[in-house]
């Protein structure tokens, strides 16, 4: 037989564990739904095309930017990429 938890532990940690459990179940359900959604070939193709169109759009912005803005765009892009890989919170 399982020993019951102390009342103080249930009072202090019960609501927190219920909230964590809620978010965990929601996360799992949404991941499963997204995997099922992406398994449709038409949806997968549409998402890939959307990513390609966004990439082409940014390349066009970079190509047609003013001469002085080209280096600024490159610098911002480098800073953004470095920020993603760094563990320090700048």
C-alpha cells in the first residue's frame, strides 16, 4: 500500500504539479497534432514553399537595398546568427 503524501507537501506543491501536468499534456497533444498535420504531403509541400518564398524575399530585399544598407544588413544578420549560437545573455 502506498503511503499518503504529507498535507503540507500537497498544499505547497499540488497546484504547481497540476499546472506543469496541464502544460505537459497540452504540449504532447499539440506535437502529435502537428506531426499528423505535417504528414500530409500537400501541407509539407506548402510549408517548404513558404520557407523558400521567405528566403527569396529576404534575398531580394538584400539585393535591392541601398548601397549603404547592404553592409548594415550583413552586419545585423551576422549579429543575429551569433546571438542564436551564443549562451551568454547579451
